[in-house]
C-alpha cells in the first residue's frame, strides 16, 4: 500500500473512532478500484485495486457494509450499476448514519 493511502486510512480510523458508534447507526461504504482502462489515453495503474481492496477490508472490520467494484467488474456499466444501487441505499439513511465513498483510479471531467 502506498504512503498516501496509509495516511488516509489512519485518518479515517481516527475520524471513525472519534465519532463512535451510535445505537442503531448504519455504516455503509462504496469502494471502487480501477487499474485498467479500455481507452489507451489512460496508462494502467499499479495499486488502485489493491488500495481499494485493503480499504474495503478495513472498513468491514469497522462494521461497515461495503459495496465494492474491483478488477474485471470495474467497467463503466459495472460502476454505474453498483453506484446507483448504493445511492438508493443512502436514501434510507438518517443523519446519524455514516457514508464513505472511495474511488481509486483515473479521473476525467467532462
């Protein structure tokens, strides 16, 4: 795992421990890691999937229900479908619940 992700995970731990668990609180997360792209403009990444998988494991240890998209499932349609389902889950949450969204990969603004 690279140094930035390690620092990010430590920060996330501190934040979540400080927040504590409220009785009945839901904790959900969306974690995606994309290393390979169909578009040749984007160079393959080395650690996007590994970083996302490690964060998924850590969040699960903290009691999160994690929706993840990694590897071959991390296509445009795969990401869109899983993210839409995740967004629908968030509509049922209250203000005391915790939501984490993490994406490791290239970004493009249109």
